[in-house]
C-alpha cells in the first residue's frame, strides 16, 4: 500500500501555486528585443564556435519568413518579440567549479524548490542540472557519471567540451526549419542539458534538469539533447517552475533524443510553470518541440508527461520509429483549470517494420479552461506490421470548460493495425457526496478521483516524481468544484 | 441521541419532507417503511447533508450538536453513516485507498494519529469477515463492476470499518437474494451495540425478520403517519399500503 497517500492528502489542503516566489538574484540582461545583433551577442556571450553562430543566424533568418501558426485550438494573444529579454543570467564568476562558488541566493532558490544542489543532501539516485533563466548554474554527480563514460552537463559546456557530438546531433531530429518556435529557439537558445550514454551503459541514476524562470520579461529558450548509443539506457526527468507575474512569459524549448539499437530512453516531465491567476492574468506560454528518433532496431522511447502549469501549453512529444521493431510510448496527464489552455498530444511516425506505439492521454479540465488532445499516427508505406493503440480520455469538472480530441490517422500500409479509443466523463456530485459521506472532504475527494483517473500515467513516473505529481494534480484543481 | 423536529425539505423547489418528528435513542433500531416516492431516501439524504436538498424548516440534533450546521464530511466523522440505496462507482480509486483515507480523516477529526498501514490492513481483513466480502473486491476500484449484491455488502463492510454511532440503511435489502440478505443482516446485527442506533429504510417486511426493529414508522407523502412496534411491519405486509391510505381517508 502506498505509504505516502496520507502525506499527499494532508498537503492537498494547502493549495495555490507554491513556487511563485521571486529570488533576489543579481541578473545580467542583454538589451531587450530581437535582431541579428542580439543573436550574435548571445553567441559571443557564450564564446561559441563559428558554426554555431551560423546555425543561429540561418535559423533567425528563416524565422523572419514565418508566421505564427494558427491551427491549434488555442487563443494566443499577440506576442511582441521585441519586448522580451532573450538572455538573462545570474551574475557570477565564469563557470563555478565547486559549489562554494555558486551564489548562496541561488542555492537557496533551488533548496526552496526542493532541489538541493549539495550532492550529499540529494536524493540518492538522482543527478540534477539546474537551469536558471538562460544558464545552467550547477550540474551534480557529473564526475561519478563520467567514470562510466556518461556525459551529463549543460548544453553550453557540451558545445565547449564535446563540439563534435553536438554538431553531429543538434538539429538532426528537430531541424531549425521544423516549425515557428523551433526556428526561434534555434536562433536564440541559451542553455539546457546534454546527455550522452555510451554503448552498453545503463545509467545508474535518474538524470534530471530543473528549469526555473526568475527574471522578469525574460523568455526561456533551452535545448536538451540526449543521445543513447547501442544498448544504452537512461531515465531522464524534467521539472520546471516560475514566479507569479502579471505578464506572460515565453518558454520555447527543444528536446531532441537519438536512440540507437536496443537502447531505451525514458523521458518524464512534470510541468508546473506558473499557470496565471484565477482570472487568467499572467502565466507561462509553454511552446515546446520534443521529438525522439528511434534510429536503431529494437530501440524504445517513452514520454511521460504531467502537465499542470502554464497559461498555454502547446506541445506534442513525438516518436519517429525508424528502426525495425522500435517502440514509442506516450503517457500524458494534462490538467487545465481557471483560464488555462492546453493543446497537447503526440505524433507517432512509423517508418520501420514491426514498429509499435502506444498513446495514453488523460485530459482533465476545470474552470473555464480548454483542453485538447491532438495526435497523429502515421504509418509509412514500408512500415510492415505497424501497431498503434491510442486511448484518449477526458475528465470534465464543471460545465464551463472544454475538452476536445483531434486524432489524425494516416496509414499507407495495409498490414497496419491502428486503434483509437476515446471517452469523456465527469466527476459527478454523487461521487463527491459519496466520499463526503465517508468523512472525506470535497477537495480530498476530487484529489482521490483525479489521481485514480490518472493512475495509469502516474504509475509510469519514477517514484519521487509520482508522489510530487499526485500532489500537484490535486493542488492545481483546488477550488474547481463546489 | 438523534432528535428530528418538524423537518421540512425541498428538492428543486418541491417540498418532499413536510414536517418529520423522530427520536432515536442509543441502541434502538427504527424501521422506516412506506411506498415508493414517499420521501424515505430524502430523509436519509437530509440527515447526511446531501447538498441537493434544501432544509426549509426544522432541527436535527445529534448528541447535542446541531447536525444542520455541520458539513456532510463532519457529520460522517461524528458517526453518521449511510448505506446508500444506489452506491456510486468511483473508477480508479481502490477500495483500500478510499477506506484508508476515510478512516484517517475520521481519526484526524478525533485528534488521533493516522493508522499504520499494517494495523489498517489487519482491520480490513477482520471487517471483511462480517459480510463475507471477497478479498479481491478490496483491491478493486470503489464499487466499479460490483454486482448489486456486492455493492450492498461493500456498504456494510464500510459501516463495519467506520463503526458509526448512527447507521442509516437505505433499502439495503433491495436486489439481494435470500443468502445475501442473511449475510448482510448478520453483519448489521454483529455491529449492533447498546450505544449505536440503526435506521432501517425498507419497503418490505422481509429484512425486518433479520434485523428486528424496536419501532416501525410509516412515511407517507413526506410525513410519518403511523408509528408502532415491530408488529406494524407484519400488518403492513398483510394489508398493504392502501390500508394506510384508507386510514388517512384518501
Ligand atoms: N434529486 C431529486 N430531484 C428531483 N426530485 C427528487 C430528487 N430526489 C427525490 N426526488 C423526489 O422526491 C420524492 C421522494 O423521493 P425519495 O425520497 O427517493 O422516495 P423513497 O426513497 O421513499 O422512494 C419523489 O417524488 C422523488 O421523485
Ligand atoms: Mg428510496
């Protein structure tokens, strides 16, 4: 029996966004706005090689030719790209080599978020890369992982220390021309994480990146690049929070994963960006491109996401199943409350033979929110015996919110079996009263019911995150009933 | 312990309870009978605080507390238990998790520490015996896919777990075959004590062979129109509700 249930229930009653504080950290900004000089400035701040600057400039010039797409089921206010700081970093000496050099205020910030950066204080079995605004401030357990040949470092360090790897893989899964926000990210990205698991190595601990936006009017544009060589395995976690502010802030990230033969990558996200207030003021725009390439035969990727934060979420973690017998999985819980909007789902592109994919999407809508599942299952002509099963469930709390499902199925091989199931349900007053009658308060009842509904996905998360995620689900739905 | 005075209640603006008076003392079993639609379930809902019902007049006191001032969950924690006529299904929420939450909420209310996992499991094992509840049911989601009879047994199992001071059994006999009826009734009888009281709502006399009432009340059109000892149940069985209607001059 899960021991932690009591604690979860106890914490449910606290409510509100718990991570909304701002830290008093001296911040270096570059001038506001976006133009070629800004792109060059970011690149020079990071002492980047020429090829990377060229990559950025190509991306920037391409971005200028694009219009923001209008196909999602989202209402997005105009974004003034000249009113954003594209680079903000905590003031510090160049690259702290030991923890003593890290600004104590920064350590405090991450402590407060429950992400201690002192290795001895950390949960054993988890290494963390902490990214604040535009830069990585600290990566833990780097040395012990290096003994196994595992590279886990900030993206900037990877550019410096492993330029050939970065150059080989960056943009190979999500090209700069992929979409509007991919182009923008490719032009102005500042930091992120780099993971390389060499042939035959099972990473012995969870790797995790914690993203924090602190500075005002700043966009966060990070990139994550994960490479798993043959027979490698890694489980990777991503968490994120931001202060409460009345302005919307843009977060446009790229995650690329390359998985070789028989290798497996698990990528879990607990997305808890500031969602805006009850009237829909403020909050993060979370526009992210995440894609994994199952390159080798028998390779496997699974995306698990718990999306509770952000004013607007717009993302479709995808799997390109190129290797024969490769497997793609997508497990998602997306919660929207108040005036939040989410348009999220997955793309499964079957290219290799005997590939299979599984989609489980659980949408939970409350308040005046809009929650859409959008998914594509594509089977190419040569993909013999492809299998897909998609399950898309929507749970509605109240009658002012919306749940929508947009499944696209595109099959070019007649041996494919593609199944799609969808359900919509409500938490009924009778269910809540039944719980009440057993001594369970309405808030706790909603927490129980919602966690029960999302269980199939939460079970996919690593233990520490699963507990966190259960609490989050309940908290983000507080005040949505009764 | 329970005193209901001149209770009036509406649902959707329509008056269903039209002045109920009832006193239930510790250890007593009261049966409430009456034809369909007379307001029996409504009375149960009002006692337990179902927000769908509006109290327009009257008082309910329970061990000196004004029940109408308490939230439904606090009434439950005070020891008011309802075995629902139609128990709802709660998909994804395991019985274990559900009961553990319920028990610990009740303990918190009483200022007690949460129960340890092992004590809790032991208690579950013991209490399942009362109603011969299948072990498998405890691992399933609350009432999900349970047969009608299993749902009713599950209600009594929860009653055994929560050890209420006042149990209201709303048509717990309906949908049960004779064996299941005996099991449920035996469970209820085992839980009876000189401290706690039971209100048995039924419109058949059958259940009352097993759970013997001290008083029988006939609820008709929102009023208690007749109260007597257990012999009233047999009289009703024999003469039908038309007899009551005639007596009332209808
Ligand atoms: N939620 C409700 N909405 C509308 N009418 C209701 C509701 N619940 C009960 N009623 C009405 O109240 C009356 C009494 O119902 P009920 O208390 O369920 O009777 P009983 O349990 O004695 O069969 C019936 O006329 C029924 O239709
Ligand atoms: Mg009834």
